[in-house]
C-alpha cells in the first residue's frame, strides 16, 4: 500500500526560532525521479527524532521548483556543538534509518543510489 503525503504537512517554524539560530546546516539532496515521492514521504512521516535534540530550533524541507533540481533540508541550531551532538547521536541514526535502508538496498542490488547528498554548514554572520 502506497502512503500518500504532502510536504505541506510539516509544521511551521516556531516564532522566534530563527532569531536564536547561531548555526545552520544545509543538506542538498538530489533524488532519482522514481524516488522523489518516497523522499517526500520520508519527511512527512518522519520519526521527529531531531525535534527533541537540545539546541535544535527548526527545520525546513524545500522542494525544487524545476525538475532535476535538488531538495534542500535546512536545519537551524543554537550552536555547532549542539548540531554535532545530533549527528553523533543514536537519535540521528533512528531518524535516518529508512533512508539509509533504501541506500543499502540499492547498493546490494547493484543499482545507482536513489538519492545523493552534499552537506554544508554555516555560522550565522548577520540577521
């Protein structure tokens, strides 16, 4: 059974969250065309592990306006240290388990990965 979902189901950013952000992480994700719906559903049905992490303020998932362009996952943090604690946590693994399983299955089947990502981080310079 296919799960139908829409990115609009993600909650809005809490008032004041961006003003407290000192660190931003941006994951640029290129999806194979056949994987785009699955990718969107992963976010719409996410386990919300990140939401409970100390220092996490907000996240936006940006859908590209043109075919073939990447998705952007932008997360806002109080500090780089809080972000690094998330990346090294069991919660991070739990939050990404389904996507990691999809990548592993493609590799085991000798297929191209359904998505690739490039990760960049930034300190907030000005508002």
